[in-house]
């Protein structure tokens, strides 16, 4: 019984440390960022625009490059068929 209690305490402490570490990492700018969009034109040709980063990054810059990619393809007649990401 003592071993089960000790294991429960260790798991609870590990979970608490993990959640606080994640909160602290996001507070200082450490992020996991991923977005992907698939576009298709009238000839059924598909292209992908994606961006990803893991660490301390300039998120607005990544979003700007990602949106520019989408806008460039939309100007060429492509339409968004699928978007995913965080």
C-alpha cells in the first residue's frame, strides 16, 4: 500500500511540475506553432502553404509569411480546400 501511495504522489508531483513548466515556457515566448493550408485550382492542381516553429519565435512574422503564401496563390485562381493547425 505504501508503494502505491508513493507512486501516486510522484505521478501527481510530476504532472504538477509539467503543467507549470508548460505555462512558464509559454510565458517567456516558447511556442509550438504549426499551420497548413491546401489550395486547389480549376485544373485540380493542389499546392500547400505551411509554416511551423518550435521554440522562441517571432509569431507575427510567421503568420505574415503564411498569409502571403495563401494570398499569392489565391491571386492565381487557387481556392482553399483544407486548413489545419494551431
